[in-house]
């Protein structure tokens, strides 16, 4: 089974980050979102989404807030895009815009 390339890993992380940012802008709050919901929306496996979220948290682009129900059971985590994450989104958007204009 081939390993995922660094470019593919980065692309998945950027897509997950963009998805979380879109959700935050639409709800105007920190969205509670499950790995399943992200994987269904983006078409990636839950394992790939989980790995991307962990990398985004480790790189401080996203802050994860663990959420619990009143009975103590765990709910979907809340992910907040940090200023570093917003900056990365802006940079990626600009790079994509420049690449389209150059083509």
C-alpha cells in the first residue's frame, strides 16, 4: 500500500481547514463537527480526516475543544480556526488565484 505524498497530505489539510473556516463563517460560532461529517463533505476517509485534524492542531492552525454531553458522553469536537489558520487560508487562496491567472 503506497504512502500518501507530502503534497497530498498538505492538500487534504488545506481542504479540511477551509471546510472548518467555511462552517465557522456560516454559523458565526465555533462549529461542532464530527470526523464523519467532514469526511462525507470532502470525500476523504475518516482516518485521513482525523490525521489532518491532528496535524492542524499540532501546527496551531486549529484549536480543538472537546465537547461532552450532559450525561458525560463525548460529542463532536468543536474546532476553532486560529489566526495562523486564517492566514494560511488567505495565503492558499492567493496562491490559487495567481496560479489560475498564470495558466
